[in-house]
């Protein structure tokens, strides 16, 4: 990735407005075992229709749809710059471009690169460069972003 002088936001692992972030390839409505076999990638999480799974906090949930997730969370990516997480994910899945396209042909399948941004201050947000957008477009993947802000009693108004 070039740090072009025309860009407002340089790559920065310590991205000041971010508490933490992650990028996940999410594939829905197809048996997760089929996805794992096709992509030859072990998912970080999955759920099958009708199969119980213990969620965070010990709550049992019965799967209502097939879900296959591959996330930068818990990986060796420690950056707070979302571009680094997305690039890591794209580096893993781009060599499987053909297999992704084949999975996209399954009836009812849905795919997205789903990102979460935990805001440190409730101000600012992530940046994407055209490089990430082009790479996602070549894979026919949409991008979704969720913002999370945990108010810690910080008064942002002087």
C-alpha cells in the first residue's frame, strides 16, 4: 500500500480514534463444511441450522441459518487501522478468487466483508483507500461496517 501524499489518512497502527477493530468474511446460507472444503480455509466461527452452539456468556443458541466466518479478530493482526485488517483478510482469500465465485453461484448464498469499529472517543472513524475497495470489488464482495461506542463518561464538550 502506498502512503500517497494526496491521502488525508496515512496508515497508522495506533489509529488514535480506534479502541479496536476487526474484519470478517461472512458467508451465509450454505453449509459451513462446504465452504471450508471449497476455500480450504478453517473458519474462525461457524453455525449450522438446527445445531445448538454455546455463545459468549454461556447462552445456548440453536442455529437459524448456516454461517461461516473468517475473522482477523484473534489473529496476528494487532493494528487499530482497519485497512490493515481488511488487507490481511483479502490477502488470505484473494488466492481463492475462483472458489469464492463458485460459492457465490449457490442459490441463496450471501457474502460480505463485515467490519466492526470500536470507537475510542465517539469521534472519527475508519478510512478505506481505493486499493481496498478495488480488491473487494474484484471479489464481488460488499462491505458492511458497524460502529460501537462505549460511553466511558468522557465529556467531549469543553
